[in-house]
C-alpha cells in the first residue's frame, strides 16, 4: 500500500462523505421535484416514475458488481471513477431538454452511485486504521450521511421553489469537484487484487430487474396484456428461475447463497427489501400527493414531509439505548407494526384532512423507520459473523435498493390506474401497510424464532450451495436511507 497522505480527519471524512451525500440526497430529492418536472417537461406519470426509478434500477443492479470491481481494481480508483460518472450525469440531468434525456441521465447517475458507494466505506476504514478512532469517525460520517438523506425532500423543496428544478442536479457539481479533489489529495490508494467476476450472473440480474421495472411502470400505460409488458414479465420470471440455477453450479457467484441457510440472515434481508419498498413508496406517494391533491408548492410540500424524514436520524440514536434492552427480533417486529399502523391511518387522509393528523402519522413512520434500519443491519451482521460482515452488508443493501425500485414502481402503477388521487392514496397506503406487516412477520418468524425456521431451511436448501468466492475480497457495506 502507498504511504498515506497527510491530512486532517475532517478533510478525509469530507472527501468520503461527499459521494454518499450526493447519492443519498438524489435518492430522495426527486420526491419533491417530481411534480414540477412533470409540468415543465410535460411528462406522464409513467415517465416521471422512470426518472425516479431509473436511478435506483442501475444502482441496485450494479451494486454487487461494483463491490467486486473495487476489490479487483482498487477502491480509490473505482470511487473516483464513480464520482466522475455521477458528476457528468448530474450535469446532463440539469441540462436535459426532455424527460427522455433526463431518464437517460438518471440511469447513468445510478451507475456512478453504484461505483462509489461500496468503495466509500472501504476507503474510510483504510484511512482510519485505529479501531477506536475509526468507531468515532464512523459515527460522525454516518450522522452526516443520515442527515443529508433525511433532509433531501426539504432541500429539494427549497431549491425547486427558489432556483428551479434543475438546481437539484447542479448542486452535485461543487460537491463532486470537492469530493474528487479531496480524495486525490488526502486518501491513499491501495492496489487491487485480481479476482474473477460473475459477469453472466450480474448480466442476468440487470436484465431481470430492468424487465420487472418495465412491466410495473409501463403496465398501466400500455396495458397488462400488451405484448411488450407480457414479454417483460416473462423475462423477469425466467431470470428469477434461471439465475439461482446458474449460480448453483457456478464457481463465481453473484450472491453468497450459503449465508441464506441462516434464518436470521434471510430474515434481515427480507425485512430490508420490504422496509425499503414501503418507506420509499411512501416518500414517492406523499411528495406527489401534497402537490397534486393538496395543492402545495414544492417548498411547502418539502416542509410537510419533514415529520417523516427528520425522525429517522433521531431514531437512529434512540436505537442504541433500545438495543441494549430489547433483542433485535422483537424490536424489529414492534417497530414494523408501528409503521404499519401509521400507514393504515394514512389511508383515511383526504385533501380536506387537517395537516396535523397526517404529520403525526408520518412522524410515527419516521420513528419506526429510524429504529428498523440499524436494527436489521445489526441482526444481519450478527447472523453473518464478523468475517462475512462486509459481503453480507452488500447483499443487504442490494436487496434494499431492489425493494426501493419495486416499491416506487408499484405505487406509480397504482396511481396510474386509479380514478383519483384520494382513491390512489388509499390503495397505496394499504399496500404499504401490508408490506410493513409482512416484514414484521418475517422478523418474528425468522429472527425472533429462528430455530423452527432453521429446520425448514435445512430441508428446503440443497447442501451443494456454496458461498461466493468473492467473500475474501471483503466488499465493505455501505449505509443508506
């Protein structure tokens, strides 16, 4: 390894937090800017959904591959490449003359985020080798990232209402320049280690997620029985069946399938998928609902969403005390049921409803979400063991991003097929509440009571399943909203 360049801790943290802040804000800021973009670019709901979900699609599909590339080529090189791609795509998005150009730019943004997100935490661990100091730095770094993600919709509202919707992408330019410059100056490079990549498996994953996204987003517009939608559904189903079969006999795999023999690991990933689908589905829904149905402007809508987002980082802090008293399984179950109750309460809202009732339900959702996110991560790390924590974190976050992708697409499909905003919101919040209940059941059965589930998994999973050869590369997990 090269000698580590001299530099203050603050500058190192800033260099490696810049990418995470850009990616985190971009994952939530579109929830507020979407209505304005619809109007200014004359975009349909399905095209807007593509603009939001396109970013998540490439991000989720390439996350595991990017982790492998970081180990193969070197984390700093991949981090800087991802930042450059994200910077260029942000400029293209800001200058987009049509919604189709914006969608293309968002797809490329997701590619850039997938490249630099896994590398960011790996470089942070490398930059602070002392465990005690690193723990403090990780806490500060996580607080910066969580606060940026939580404030994304409000930041979006301020920017859209004052500088226009293009400013939500232009803000990435100074952040990207600062992040790349500081990384080159203060973050040391480490050589990569040659290792095989499961290219066919990753290609199948990308094709399957792309086909599923097309079916969910275009189904209400083209018709569920139309040839393109049916073809996309067939591709998605074929991928879901063939990818695990291909992985079973492959030397290099996309996922460490052997880890899924642990009920607690399986449970944490099931909770992560359903939780992100519900939470980001909620953000997408309320951002549009406040502006289209309730008549709020971007700034007011951003402030109206604040009760949901502001409690997430605050509840992250509360989790530290709660986890010392309550085991992970019961804590997850209780918080997810709390979020479900808040979602079913939101099924009753109408444009005439007093705002405080909506704000209270959104605040409860944020409190529950802020506890759920670190709780599921803690369960996952405990189930995987410290030697597999890095690759397990990448698996968890990939599943969560896929959940975000599907959650937003489903809500967009429901809104597109509904006769009005009130009906669409009622159905959507019911589905979101059902997702939280399903996650609570997974937490109870697989995490709180894993013994019975372990017996079922031993009978259902073949003994020939192998762990991914990519595990020794230790792809470091990233944190997200």
